[in-house]
C-alpha cells in the first residue's frame, strides 16, 4: 500500500483549512502557497472534497473553501478512502470480483487482517489530532 500524493495532499489541505477556519472561506491560492502544492493540482483535490461534502466552496470575492464539519469529525481513514479508493495491501482485496484462489489461499487471512488493522488505525485519527497545538 502506497498512499498517493492525492491522498497525502488532501490530508494536508484538510489540516490547513482546519487551522485557518476562523477566517471563514480560505482562498485556494493561500492554501496552495502554504502547502507548496500547485494550484491546478489542488483544484482537482478540492473538487473531490467538495463533491463529497467534506468542504464547501464559494466563488468570487471573499470566496474560497471551508470545512463542513468540525475537525474532530473527519477521520484520516475517510479522507484516504475518498481520495485513494482503497487501502488494501494486495490487489485481490480491492477487486469487486473475489479472487478465484481465495478459498485455497493461505495468505488471504493475513492480508485481510492487515487491511483491518490499517483501517482501524486511520479511522482512529482525526484532523483535529493532526492540527498544531499551541
């Protein structure tokens, strides 16, 4: 399992917006500058987050993005699942069709348990947990 830049950047953006939420809508340009992410790439990530209700966006003067929930209501797991699709360690666990060897596979149980542990771990961490504490 390798988390792509899309997943990693989505986490960074959510943390950034949580830390700057008092400023109402946060302009894309500011987030991109602070996080050193290209605005174009960031637009694609934000689009996914908005379409799935994690953020809301406002165009025009005073526009930008903001969280739709408080930071303690977003888990790392749900953000990664949204952006990555699956955190399965092997392809056979992320396929819609079960592997034809699943019944006789001696390692499938191990991979399933590893995926469960990974999901439990990420579901136990919130955006608030990752914010700066001053």
